DNA sequence: CCTACCGATCGGTAGG
DNA sequence: CCTACCGATCGGTAGG
């Protein structure tokens, strides 16, 4: 009845999905009584939160590919292999599910970008590595897509909280851009927004049969890095 | 019954909306018989297509601000001041309405960008003027927003036709970018996609209480024009 | 262009 | 986590 919130999210996948679908089929095909169907469920509830994790995972994927408004609780439930009402045992509402998708996605994305940066030494190389990591997460993973893709279609009530979390991620780029030597006349704010815009917009036109995300990211980044290629680091003052 | 399609879209606004709402109120408050309500309609049907134009206009605005999936036929009908079913007298389906919004919006946008370009002489000035016009249409007008904003939420059936129309608009920028002197190592494809991405992404973060669209467009464009500022037109070959 | 209606789908819930 | 259900909303239509 009540929904236990705030559980820690565990990892680990199982075959429960398959089994649960079989149960549904059984019920539909032979009209078995509710009691028999319930009794048919194996009692291997060893990892109590793997189902919550499954919901979170599939919701991330679906929100990322179709958008929040175009994804129904029924879509998510059937992807996980359970009935629509059961989703509400794990999440209080569709909005709460979105909030959880956001939190997990932001955390994972920040970690991925930080990991990609750490080996690089120069500011421009660090920014480029971040851009490549960003676009890979966006196009291949689905976690960032759920967060960044459709800011307009999200429920107004939760929008402020979502924007705040998105800002946490953008702060990483704000810091990286601050370290870089920008040409005269280019403000760091517009530069960051233009770079992220160029990368995020790839969601609209990218096709999987084209160049891989890393190549696309580097081609796009070259547009922004040009100044640096022309003027070696630190030589900004020498300009005409 | 049948829907007369392909009528020319006329301009001109009237007070019909107000009146139509009054009719609805009358009916709800006093339960007037259908015959009386119909008879109460003034017979000034001089411009037979102004209602179709009204629908198109409000649909453009709503698709642009909320997106296609988040806008219902009922929303559009009540904005125009008629009942939901009546929309289908003018358009065969919601998808057909979207197609019409596209066609009209693309036409208007191409015209606006061409008009903004015509006075400018150098390739970089022409491209900048196009960028400014583009962002103004996108943020203030609503016509371009309906077209460009949510490619993901549009119905799959019509998507190909929509992409084709969008390409007609992008072709204008393809031509302008081709005329511009790009720095070595920068491909014109990624350059165009990065520029349009940077501009279009402003839909996500732009707030009306900030700088006006023209200023935002110029700030963003400066990021892409830097190379040009450094190297005067035609001096590309002189580089180290 | 309105009336009156349809089937489908949606987020969500009580009770077990 | 399932059963069985609710009210709301949606795109669309027959008939006038």
C-alpha cells in the first residue's frame, strides 16, 4: 500500500523479467485464477531492490529516447516485466520517478566526465575530453539524454528542482571553460552555452549509421578550438 | 462532413472568438436549445477562411511553446474560440494541421532570413544577420519554434516529410556557410551544425527577462566568428 | 461549425 | 507486486 521511498539503489540483474512475463501470458491464455498466478511466483526475493533498479534503468532509457511526456507508466512497467500499478509500489508518482532518474543520471554523468578529464593536462585537452565524454553519454548511454533532451516537456511542478540538478552538471563545464584561453571578444558564458548547444543539438540530427559519437564530438569541438590551434597557449597578448 | 482541404490562407482578424465564447456561455447558463444557439450566430461569413487561418496561427503558437504532443486539439480550439470537433472541418487530422503549420512556418522563416541578409555585403556579415534573424524568429515569433523545437515528439508517420521541409530551411545556412572563409581544420558541415545547435539550444535556456534575442545571437555568433576577426577576409593563405 | 458521442489511453488507487 | 477499478483526457466522427 504505502510506498517505501529512499531505498539505496543496488545493482545486479536477474531473469525475473522473463518469468514475470510468462505469468502474464499464463493468465491471459488460460485464465488462471488470481490465487494460482500469485502462487506461481518463485520466492527468491533475495535482492529486494533490484526491481526498483530495473524500473529506474528502463525509465531512464525510455525517457531518454522518447521523452517524458511520450513515455507512459505502462511502457515502463511492460519493459521491466510487471503490471502498471506495481510501479507505484516503488515510486510515489511518475514525477518522483523522473526525479530519481535525474539524480542517478546526473551523478553518473558527472563521474564519467570527471574520469575522462583526469588524464589530460592542458585546459583545451581537458575541455575536449569533457566534450567527447558528454556526447558519448548523450548519444549512446541514454542517461544524459533523459536529463538534457526535453526540458520543455517536463512537468512544471518539478521543473525548478530539475534545473537545479542540471546546473550541477553544467558547473563542471563552467569550471573547464574558465581555465581555457579564450580569444579576445569571446565571453565565457556564451562560449559555454554555444559549445553545449552544439553538442546537445546532435541529439536531433545524429544517426547511428554515421560517425561514432567520439568522432562527431571532435569535429564539433574543432570549431570551438580553432583559436587555440592558431595561438599557442599563453600567447594571447601577442596578438595584433 | 467532408473537410475542404487546400484552401488559400487569408489574413485578417475578427471578433468572432469573443462572440463564439458568448454563445457557449449562453448555452451553458440557460440551456438554450441547439436551434436557438445556431440561429444566434451572425451571418457575416464574408472571409470564409479567416477561421482556418486562426487555427493555423494558434496551433503554431501552441506547438511552438508546449510542443506537439503536449498540445491538444481542445487547446487549439479553445484558443481560437470554437469547439474541438470544429477543428476537423478545416483540417483532416492533428497531423495534417502540423504539416500545415510546418509549411507556413518554413515559408515565412526563409523569407525573413533572406530579407535580413539582403542588405549585408561580406559573407561573415551575411551569416551573422542570418543568425540574428534565426534566433529572433525562434524566441519571439513561435513559427520557427514549432518547427525546430521538438523533432523527437512529432508523430513518426509524418516525420520524413517534416525533415524534408526543415532541410529546405537549413539549405539557406548551408549556402551562407559555404561563402565564408573557415579556418584550416574546420569543416563546413560541423561548423553549420555547431552554429545552428548553439542558436537552437537557446530555446532551452533563454529567459525573456534577459538580453533580447538580437544581443544573445550576436554574443553566440562571436564565438564562431573569432577566426574571422583575427584573420581579415581573404588572408587565409598567409597563416604560419 | 455545433451536438453528442466513441473507443483508447492515461496516471493513479484500494485492497489484498 | 497483482487485481480490479476510477475519473480525466485524448483524437476523432456521424449527423445536422
